[in-house]
C-alpha cells in the first residue's frame, strides 16, 4: 500500500514514468512516507545512507558513470542543507541529481517549530529548477502539483544537465498507508532535436493521424513567424484556430462562436497542437481544459513547459514554421486524403458554426457603441492605401479587435496589463513611417496619458479613444454584483475628457458622440495629414452629448 498523501503519490508515479531507477534515502520521520513509496514502487532501487552530506555524494557517484538521474531523499530541516556540497559539485559537473526534501507545512515556517526552516529555495544558486509540491486540496492544485513535478524532472537534462530540487511539504498525520496503487499520472515529454528532422515528429504525427477531431491553435506571434500557405494546407486536415494577434488564417472567431453555443461538447477536439503566445478569449481555453487524456502538443523554440490548457502531453522545441512545414511534407507523403475524410465532419461543424456567427455579426443593426466604433474603424481602415500598424489596448478593446479586424494586431498581451498601451504605440510610431493607430479604452488612456508628453511624436500616431466612463468590461464578469461598490471602486466610473490632455500636449483633438459624427471622425482620423498626434475621442457617456457634435480644435 502507498501513502495517502497525494503529492507523494504524484511524485512517485512521475519518478517512475520519467525513468528514475535509483534513489539514495536518508533516515527521518518527515520523509518516511516518501521513502516508503519509493521502496514500494518496485521500480526504484533504494540505498540507505545515514549521513546526508555523504548521501549526496553517494548519489553523485551513482550518476557519474551512466549519466542517469539519481534521486536523493532527505527529511526536513538542516538535513537538506547538508546536501549542498554534493549539489554544488553536481551543478558544476553537470550531473543529474534529483534532490527530494520533505518539508513542514508553510504555516509553521519561522514559528520556532522543530526542524522547520526556509527550504523552498535553499539550493537555488546550485540547481536548474526548484519546485515545491504542496498537498493539493482541489483539482487545480492537483494539476499544479503534477505540472511542477514534470517541469523539475524534465529540467535535469534540458539545455544542459544538472541537479534539481523538489520540496515536499507534508502535514500530520504522516503515516497513513492505505492507497492500493499509484495514480496514472500525466507525463509530459519533450522533443529537443538539435536540427529538426521528420523523424523527430513521428510521435506527434502518429497522434495527429489517429485524431478524428484535430485542432491547431495559433497564439500571439509577430507577422512573418509562420508561412500562411502552410496553415492553409493544414486547414484541410484540422480545425485551425487563430486570432488577430497572429492573423494566420483559419477560424478567427472560435471564442465568440463558443460563447453563443448552448452545448460546446461537440466542438471538443481529440488532439491539439498549440504554438505561439497568448490567446485573447477564455471560451476556447475553457473548452480545451476539458480534453482529458487526449494528446496536447506544444511547439515553442525555448522548450518551456507552458500548460495553458492543463492537459499538455508533449513539447517540441523548435520554431513553429519548421514544425508546420514538416507536418505538411509528412502528410503529403502518406495518408492526407484518408485523414482529410476522417476529419471532415469535425471541420464542417466548426466552419458552419463560424460562418453563422460571422453572418450574424455582419448583419447586426448599427448602434452607437464600442463595438460599432471598432467595426466602423476597421471597415474604413481597409480602404486606405497607406501603410499602417494597429495597436489595441488590453481588455475590451482587443476583444473587439478579434471580432472585427482583418489584419495582424499588436497588443501588450504578455501580462495583459492596463498600463503602457499608449506608450507602446507612441514608441512604435517613432520607428516607422507608417501610420500607427492605437485603439484604447478610457482607463488605459488616462492611466498612460504621459505617453503624449513627447515633442518628437508626429502625425503618424493616431488614437481612437473609446470613452465609456469607466472599466465597463467589469460589468460582464460572471458573478460580480452590479452595485455602487462595483461602479465606484471596481469600474472606476468617471466623467473625464481627453480634450485638456490633447491641448497641453499639442495633439489634434476631435470629439464624436453619435453614429454620424463617428463615421466622419474616423474618416478624418485615417485621412489626417498633420504633423502632431491625433486623438479621436468616442464619447459613449452622457457628459459630452450637448457639445458640438463634430468639434475639432487644431491644437
């Protein structure tokens, strides 16, 4: 029987799955359940050594000859510190040691409890990766525990070889052994070819070919990262989902489509290949979180473990374009026609739903709103023959871009913060002759208003400010009450105008507050020929409705 501590069982199962076959174990009560599991696994040979300092070097010696990773397990307190000389030696000799330390619960750190010290980063300067596997209390924490253990074990031989530290806090009682089998844990693998070749993708292609409902998800990428013709070919083999942050074809409005579905289960894929950075929508992520036991492959050049959809099974350390190119070649050489037929129903389901959503979106009656402002802007922008770049601010703005834009969109999506969108657009405008448009909400604009405080800015910086008097997106957050606290302290309701900011910074300013003036204002924004920035403020509140409808002051 195994321990009833779930974090210990997760770790034990993954040690076995990742091929660890030897462990040096030291005496102690706090680590006793871990040692018990290692012995009971039957797959790991355990070697008892009493002195922790010596135990570390025992493990080092075992790993030296064949280069296989060896674990060393100690109890809490100073026992861990005694491993430091061996860990430092392993770090500089590039030896794969796996240090496993039992720990006391976090609540007891620095509370004068025996054998309780700050263990989490005690070896930080001499290990490639340090993780702490807290006892999980729900499914999200269980996923986190699994992911961290996978990350640490993968790190022993990624971009060089070296030691890692896995810290395992354990609460009392410690000695419950009533679990009959180890859990069947998700094991993440990594493909790290020095030069990508077809054989490196054999496992990926095996999963892809077996799938009846495959999906390729393309996250945020700079223009030119992927050859769009490759994406077009693969659209005949899988549902391809992209957003304006990559603008690589496929279905752009997958997230919005899912939001309209009463039942999303039929849209769930049985294989996912994910490449690129962040996604805008939450509905797609929610759908892919439900993919239990289905292969999810990630492509990134650094080989990092990025488990966005919580079911990652394998990583290909390569550039997205290289992988897609090889996939196309391999499909053309084998069973492309059969695979195309096998996946046809799933692709048609998505395409039909997506077409219906786009038709509904395009036929919606115009109302003076943030959405219509973006739609009108994008329609007029496509008619210009001037080169342009468009930067959308986070929150509501970039979500509207994903509905209406038909070109690549820039966005500070790395952290998704409110700050800096206007400054980023201003900086971009200084490095190009193209017109740089920034579509931004009021909180983001006023927060970053000093971006306009720069004498070098020119007329190629054009800003469409969507002023709805606060963070209105918070009104759509599920479960948030629509009360005075939400309006005043969360949404930050205000009656602020950008007119004074433009005046003090010498920027042209135009206020619009209905459909007619909006359309004229956008035309003026796009056709502007001045030498200072232009701010078009779309007033969606009540404070400016009595002003001149299309007033412009050439500051």
